[in-house]
């Protein structure tokens, strides 16, 4: 798996065993229902154009990344989404590719030291959860 900063062209490899936990929990169809004054049901329906959540979760014993990777992800997550900045290419090992941004409305990155003590070296390992939004 790979995350590429589309503005800078820099690629960051990610563990292939990160699980896309909400892959099938989203539907492009959206609807709103209400009742008219006559009592008739009004259904307004459309197809979402973007906004699919992509949450990548590492199991406790898998998908570890180094502190250096976490720091790079944290720096990228701090970029606001603009016409050129804050956009990333997420490519899975099976060839699927998505243009994503970090979900700033939520905690975009969760990183917990594997050893349970503060990690100080760039080579120390972390468990990782990443939250993206397809754009």
C-alpha cells in the first residue's frame, strides 16, 4: 500500500496489512424523506459525488510503522485541503487507487507505541489508524 502526496509527488509506503474497516459501510445513494401537507410521502434521492470514508486500521500484532512514518503522516495531515494541497493518492496492493484527503473533522491519525512506553527513536514502532475521505 502506498500514500502519495499529489502536490509534492512524494510517496510513503504503508503496511499492506492495514484493514479498510469501513469499506462496505458506505453507500453512494442518499435520500431524505418528508411528508407533504396532504400526507403524501416525498422522497428526495441522489447519488453522492464524493465523501466515501476510508479508515485503515492495524491489528495489535500487525501493520506496525516507524515513528518516522507517523511523523510524516502527521505533517501531511496538517495540510489543509485546497486546489493543490492536502490531496493524496492512496494505492492498495491489489491495484485499486483513490484520491483522498485526511478527515479533519475527526481524528485523522491515531498512533500508539507498540511497547506501551513513549517512543523516542525514529525506528520505534507504532500501531496505526488512518482516517481518509475520498475526494
